[in-house]
């Protein structure tokens, strides 16, 4: 196990009706003037934004609001938010929605006290300060409610880049599984895929003898395998929604990933897909991740065999572990298909002829992770993804 | 899943040589005058206390020290610590050691700013303030490095009682697995047993459909089953020590226990053993917990069968799940025996004739947890424990 720090100071406020406590928690964590930041109309139409506003009013905390966050959040909205916060003397941001609203809120939080361009933080600079952020989560997927990470797309060039700092870890996150019940099956499955991908990026490591984090990863994965079909079959299954929602946090606050090398190549490869086609991140991952697995499997067959047996219940082939590994990857792709995810370019709406452009933009070369990848490797992974089937 | 709050704000600083950063972290978290609080001579003899002092000197943070914490920490030492902190204007406590030093430090932390008797907090009162606490952990067992809990024994009457508050969650905890390599096999096994017990107390619940927390519990348990024999066979196995150490934190910061009813009857029943015989808490749990399992198994046979198959690899007997459940309990007790734990009263040094006195002190009756227990039930569990064998 490698040396590590683990720090997840967010207070998680989980369960039915907890959004009504938002104002009280803002007050607890010192907010005096709030920006409510959210996406499309669903949070408004459902009455959620009104409930959040009421709880702020009840707590005596004034607020302004900024909606219209894009599903892959973009820099122009961040600039708008920074300007609004400065003008209105906002000192606390509450993101209502999924990863997009939260990531946009985190970008605004870093940008407000910074004199330069907030994009600096998405180009490698570490922030020195940030407004406190909190979340009212409506989609179990990104894990941003418990992470210090944020991903923003720069419209000019459609560059999708990440930033990370403990300063943008939410002070509190309200997780009410009932809020996710209105989510369409497709978005629900995208979320499940994203959660599984967050774990797989940590699971495929070159660090040996990390049983506890292996097992924690498998705990989240087994939960997805059990709960996702239940929630696809019955969107109003609160218990299944609750298990997925808590698993989504555990998958990405890094308790499953400490002390070990991580990969994240599938995320990088997928980001070019969602940047180019504006598809859902989870859908892109459903296409990319099993293809990446096929391509890198021989780097450590036994690790894939472990996944196959422990997560997907495949029988271990002791004479030929590679067959078990392949069966596990096949089971993963079949699982994704079964919950309604695309598994190849055609189903996603991606085009083979764009592969060179995506590889160019991704610009691999230094190589990192489980199996370092160069441009030719990434091209081949896109090619596998293009024609994948179950 | 029940509504819950989860809050674990401690910064965990994990790995080789990290104790040398203690001073820097005290400074980061605002400490100006430290009490170093520890137990017996081993932390001194090993040079650990000197390294902690050096790191405080290097950071320019003055300190006083108070050693001699008893393995089941007692109130008289707490009073001594409170007096010392007040006299020396201590504003930050660093506990060096295992759960005893940490729990004693937490008690002192609550007592210093309180005008009344600190024992009030161990009698149900919630503290309004506490000095910040940090830890340098030398024993993987209690999980106190990541919890808001503390257990203290009142010498007058040998009453062992607990207190809990977010105020006493450590600001940071330094976990260097190498520091646990000098721990004798018996204490190591006691720690493993305690870690498993912390999980089982959460695992046996009447809350249904809590797959994610079930799986997280099983992750810790499976890790213990794999790693404990390796560390008993080779005390210097750093990797096994590291897995056990991180699992010990995960087992008790409640990420495995949120949103579900918990039991804790075995802990209560054991506390009377260690209060009466001053035995190691883990050893007492090794005697009590499998006996408790046997007694309550019929309350939910399928839950015990789940444990048997998922944790101990027992084959599921679909015609007679109770046989699987029994096999799992048997496997647990055999595992404890294999790592050198006592499994009955004789091996622990307890006496059958003291059972009525322990039941009287425990004073069950209101009943709580997985299967509420009355005095007759507890008596029977002690009786099973008295004569247990593998």
C-alpha cells in the first residue's frame, strides 16, 4: 500500500425530505448570502427549488439564483456565476442537481476570490481560496457531492478539463433518494455506469496487496449489479435508489482508492466523446470502458479474473484464467446493455471517422495509469468501441 | 434505508514515517500548546514519543506530556489530564497509542472546557465544547482514530461507559502500519477481533435492503479473514498490517453502518467481562460474539447464512439455511481460535460464578438492537460463552 492522505470532511445529510433542512445547514456552516445554482427546468418544475428557497427563507438566509447549467457544464456559465456572486456579495453556493450543477458551482467558488481567469485551475494551478459549496443532489452518478473534483468544458475548442482541491469539497451534501425517482431510465443507467466506472478506474491498479480497497471497490460494484436492474424495472423503488445513491458517494470520495495507483484512462478517452458529441458521460463510459478492458486485459489477467468472479459471479477457469477474465468483461458489457446503455459508436451516435480528431485532442503520449497508453493504443480502443457487441 | 447523517471530517495521514509530520499537522490545525498523551513504556522505548516530540519542536509547537494511560482507560487519569491541561494552557491534545490513549485524550478534551465533572458526558450529557484531538495510532483495533466515540472506566464501581460527539472526532490521525509491527501476536489478534466485532455490530440489523452497507461490512470482514493469518505468521508483514490498519478505520467511522439499525449488545455484554477481569476488549469479544451469534441466530437465519457464504466461503445449504448459518458461526469461532484468541471463559480467565454479578451490573431490560435481550438472555449468552469450543 502506498502512503496516502484521505480527507472527506463533507457532512452527508441523507434520506427522505432532508432538502427541507438546507437552510438550517447553510446557517450551521456560516453562509450569510447564498447562490442557488442549478440546471434545467426539472428542479424548478418538481418544486425542489421552491423547497430549497423556503428552507433558506425559514432560516433567514437571503439568496440569489442562477439556473441553466448545461449537462456538460461550460465555462461561460461559470463566468456568469462569478460575476453574479461578486455583484451580490454571495458567500456560500448551494448547487441543486447532479454533477454538472455541482461542478459548475465548484468552479464559481474558486473563481470568485481569484483575480485571474478561473480556467487557470483547470490548467493545473491550485486555488488558494474558494467560497464554501454545498449540494442538494438529484442524480446519483458523478460523486461530486463527496469529492474535491470538478470537470468543466471550455466552449472555445470544446476542451473538457478537471480541477481538484480540498477547498471545493462540499461543506454538506443533502442526498434524498426520492429526488432521483423522477429521473428517466436512461439517465439513471448513465449514473450507474458512471459510478461503476469511478470504481473500476481505482480497481485496475498496479499496486499489489491492497485487499481492503479491492474489497471496498467490489462492494460498490456488487451493489450496482444488484440494485440497478431493480431501479430500471421500478423507478420508484426508494430502497434501490437509496443504495445506489450512497454507493455513488462511496465510489468517488476515494475511500475505495487510497494507497494505490489509479487509472483514469477510460475517463480521459470518454471525455473526448462527450466533448465532441455532447452525449451523457455515463453513456460514453458504457461504450469505452469495456473496450478499454478488452484492450488492456493481458496487462494483468488475474485482476480481471478477480473482477469476473467476485463482481459478476463468473466461475473461475483455473486452467485458463484469461477465459474467466474475458467472461467478466463480457458480463459487464451485457449488464450495461441490459440496463439500456449504448455499447458501441452507432448506439451512442459517434462516428468512426472522428477517431483521429479525438485522439489528436486527447493527445496521449506521456502515458499513465494501469497500462500507459500512446496514441496508437487509444486509437485501437476507440476502434474496439466502435464495433462492440454483446 | 433509514435517514442518517454521516460526518467523518478527520484527515487521515497514512503510511511509513508519517509520524514525523505530526508537528506540521498540529500547526495546520491550529494547535499552540500540545498535551502528548500516551500509555505504557513501549511508545517511549521504541523512540516514537521522541519522534513526535522532535516533529513538534521542528514545528515550533511547545508541549507537555502525560503517560501511563491504562489499557482500559480510567477516570482518575482523565482527571489528572484535565488538571494538567488547565494548568499548562494546553489547547490541543495528541494521543499516541491505541484506543485507550485516544479515548482518554477525548475524555480530557471534553473535560477541560467543562465546569462540571467530565463523567457527565459518560452518563448521557452532550458536550458543548472540546479541545481538538489528534492521534498517532499504534494499534489497529478500536477505530477511535476515526470515530467520535470514547469509552472510559470509572474506578469506583468499575463502571465502563461510553460517550459520543462530533466534537471529539480527531482533527487528524496519523496511521503508520510499521508502528504496529512490534505489537505481540496476542494484541494483534485482539485488534483484529475488535475490528470484526465493530462490523458485526452493524451487520446484524433488522433494516432490510441495505445492500451497499452489507457489502461494505463484508469487505472489511473478508479483509480480516485474509490478512490476519498473514500478520500472525509474519508480524513484520507491512502490507498485511496496512490492510488491517485501514480496515480498522473503515470498520468504525460508520461508513459501513449508516442508515440501518445496529446491535452493540455483544459490546455491552463484553464490557462487563473486561471491567471485571481487566482482560483485553478484543479477547472478551472473541468469547462473547460467536456465543451471542449462536443465541440470536434464529432471529434471522438468512442473514447469518449470508455472512457464512459471503465472508467465510461456506456453501449455501438451500434445503436447510440454518445449517449454513451454524457453519458460518463455527467458522468464525475457528478463525478466532486460529489467530490465538480465547473462545471460552476458561481460556479468558473468567468465572461462571461471576455471571449473575455481570448480568446485574449490565442491567439489561429495556432491550435494543438486533434481538432485544433481557437478563435471562444475557445470562444464557454468558453460559454459552463459558463452555464454548471449536
